[in-house]
């Protein structure tokens, strides 16, 4: 059975790129376009991994991670943060909230995403 990844991202270009690449690699991808929808989908589909944007409408990535920590089921799910800036203060906060890894939007290629995903949950 395919491993499930929830992509919580509001930029359509990133969604299309990541969804195509990860689907080709055999993962089952679900998408949420903001943090509130992301939390609902986490509870519903129980993904194996979450790719989480930081800056989103309604609820951002840090708030999502703060909510995840409060729920036994959700806090076990590995999170890879997708960030626009990669500022050390942002990455430190993500790590404190339990992020396993991160990607900088301006500076990654789809193969790097696959490698980080495989490192966290295998194929």
C-alpha cells in the first residue's frame, strides 16, 4: 500500500510540482491549502508524513504544528517544513515544534524533496 503524504501548501505551482513528483515516486498525495484544512485532513486520512508550508492563509505552519503537539495521534506524524525564507530563527522554531527536516522553496529541486521524504518514511 502506498505511503500517504499530506501536502499543506497554498501555492498552486508548488502543489502541482510536488504532487507530480511524489506521485511518480509511488506516494499517495493529499492536498490542503491552509492550516485549518490541513488539520482536518490529518485527522481524517492519518498521513505517514506532512509537507508543511509556513506562510498560509487562515492558519500558518507554526500554528498547525502547535496544534499537532496537543494531539497524541498527530504529534507522531513527521513534518518536513517548506519555507520561503530559511531564516535561522524560523528553522529553529520549526525544530522546536518537532519538524524533522525543511526545504527552502527558492532553493530546492524535486529530487531533494523525494530524498527527504524517503529518509523520513521510506518508500
